[in-house]
């Protein structure tokens, strides 16, 4: 704790004499250390402090009260923004301008009275300058009324009038990403960390078209080493580590959510600011841990079971801990840009655009996506996972509810979201993906897919020869593995024709082949012969399907159209509207 004598011994003699004059103390010493000791002894006196306190303005008293409430210290830049700065001066300038006679700020007035001092101390964001009331002097000042509770971090709001159940989708989507990588034997998922949409991946996710969400889930999989990074790939041939990921995939959803939350909290590779909407940078200068710590610290004071204003929460941090991620409160050293205007975001006046936007993103992004908060209409409420993360309750540990898959006679497999993520991954290995359930499960809705079951809370897959060949090439058999697996998961309600279909395929694959082709038909035999003899056209014709017709592979169809036009033939494309011409 910084005492008055410890602060004064670092002062120049003229400054010690100025402070002494403010306290009506006549100093006899000419050595600054002896003078400091003499002045401290005179000031640390109850009556002297009471006399000086009586001379202070209301604003000066309020400034000292603010410091006392905060334990006698505040970051200098934070105090300065409210009560003003201290002009830098040496002995000559002080003698010339006499700033103690006409101080330009409350801070300067208190400084020349010796009531506050400047000190450098270690903080979570590095070495930082503080404004401090010496501890022995603070004990003699009037003490503010004791607060039994900390001030609330914002304010409560009315509950949303419309509230639907949030199904935590991060475990589902993590399982989908692992399945996608495993099936395609991909060698890289780094592209998934992009801030841009990647349709081929996003369409498999329940929360799609949100690049930051996809990137977060992907990074957490990397952090848990479920996905191998470049260094790990030199030691393994597959991108997905089956041994490390399997226990997590098989675990109950509550366990999976907890691990994702804790991984995000400790992640040094995920930087929330890098995905904050509206911010751009060539280099991200922040320490991502500092923002998480500041937000979680403030969340500890948010009441449970109450909807809380996001705006009020952000404003509370701005007032109580604005420099949570800025070493020494420096708002000019970071080169961040507004993503829309390109303007450099410098100075404390850009706090809302940087810190405020970052806090909002962490609340509405990672903390919402991972189930710590529920968000509705500009407000949030702590979930059981949020209360557990803050140490205010135990972690949820419910087992997953029992759920069975459904297989229809067309070979379409419906996998409810409550089915184990591990078992769904196994289904994905021998079937083709059709669709993913939407984010919120409310009522069933129709899907425009023939033969597909209508269920909003169900993943849909279809048994296909290509998918079956993919897994049988790994030594998995239909009779011994796939059919018993489907029987067990479906509650032994697998349709008889599906069993027959799978058994027949294993005994005699590709008995019937269906091709996706276009049919070209000539008007008469003369036209047909002319087409057959023309080399540029004939090369695109497939097997004959009649006396004057040929099958054409769909991928060859555009080339055939070009060849016909180049030889002076304008083909009629039946089945399309006049303006829908390929």
C-alpha cells in the first residue's frame, strides 16, 4: 500500500514546498527527503485532514469519494476522463505559472494539495498508471457509506413477450463438421475459419450463414485436437482424430456443451475481436483473454432468472472498467478500421465502436452460441450453463433423452437431434446427407422432398449405393454391421423392404442402373443420319435409345448444344419455358 511519505520522497523539493503551503505547514528543512518526512508527519493528522476537507469544492470531494469507493485507486486515464488531467511541469514552469493558484482541473487541484499521487502498478493488461489516495491519508478522510452489495452491472428489463425454446446447436454442428471431414477424407479445415460464407459447409449446419459461428466451432475442434493441425498431420494420415473425438461424441449433450464453453474460455487461438462485425485490422493487437475476463466478472453480478439489458450492461463496463483491454489506457496505439467506412478508430471517443461492439459480439455470439446466455430483443438471461460457468451453481449433468431413428420404405433415415452425435456420424458414413433441421424446434413443417419424412427436429439422410460402397471399402459389411446397427437405433422397426434391399445389394451390387441423361431425338431418319456423320455432334452422343434418338450425359449437354448451333441447327428444348433456354 502506498503511504504518503513513500510518495513524497519521489517529489522535487519545490513541489513538496507547494503542497506544504496548501496545508499551512512551514518547512524548515532544505533537503527534499527530510522535508518530505516533515510534511507527511504534519499532514497525517485528523484535524489537519478535516480542515483541508472543509476547504474542498463539492466536485473535489466527489472525486476523492469515487477513489475511496474503489479502494483508493483508479486507472489514471479513467479518472482523468472525468476529472481532468495534470499538466506536465518542471520546477521552472511551476514557479512561472503557479498552477496551484488556478488549477485547470479537479485532478490538478487535488494533486497540488497532496491528496492524490500518480503511481505505476501491475494490472491484468500490463503496467498501468493509477491515481491513488495514499493509504494512511485515506484512513483519515470521511468514509462513504458502506455498500452491502456492488452496484448492478446495468438494469433489468421486462421479459420478452415472445419466447421460443433454444436448442443448443453447437454440439450438433460440431458433430456435422467432423462427419463431413471424415467422409471426404479432407486434409484441411483452415478455410472454415474464414469470415466469409462457405455454402458447401454452412448448409450442413443448423446455425448456417453465420461465418463467425462456423469459425468458432471449427477452432474449438482444433483446440481439442479433434481435428489435426498441420503439425499433427505429419504424424497421422487423417484429419479427424477418431480416438480423441469419440469420447466427446459419445458423451451426453450437457458434457459436450461444458467442454465447448471451457475450451472457448481458455482458447488462445480464438480471438473474438477478429470476428466482431464492423471491425477490420491488418494485425489484431488485443489479448482475447482480457475481454472475456471483464465480461465474465461483470456477469457475476447479474441476477439469476432476470432478463438484463445488453445496452445497460455495456454502459456499466464503460463506466466501471473501460480500459479492460488497453494497456495503460492507450487508445491511439491500435490501428483498427471501421469495416464500412475504412476510417481509423482512434481515441476514447471510439470506445463504443470498438470495446462496445466487441462486448455485444461476445454476448450475442460465443456466449449465446455456447449456451451461456439466451438472447432476445436486446436483452439476455443467464442459463444454467452460465450460472455454472460463473461458479454460482453446479454444471448440468442430465443424460440425453431416449430417441430412435426412423427409416422409411424409400431408404430415407430420419435422425432426431437427441440421438447421440457419435451414432449420427456413423449413419452419415454410409448414407447421403439430405437436410439439416432448422435452428428452433417448434412445430413440424413440410419439406418439398418426395418420400422424405416431415420433421423439423430431424436430420435426413438417404441410403445410396455410393455411400454404402464408401463404408464397405473399409471392411464394414451390411449383414453383420449396418443392418443390426439400423435395427437397434430404430427400435427394431426397420422396414422389411429396406432390409431386403440392403441384403440384395451386398449379394449382387448394381443389379439395376439408373442414369441421369438427356434424350436427343431427330425429326426423321435423314436428319438423324446427318447428325451421326457430323464429328463435332457425334462425339457427344451416347447410347441409342430408339431408331432416331440417343442418350446424352447431362454434363455433356451444354457442349452438344454448342455443337448443334455451330453447325446451323437450332434445337428445340422441350419441357422448358420459352425464356428458360439453356
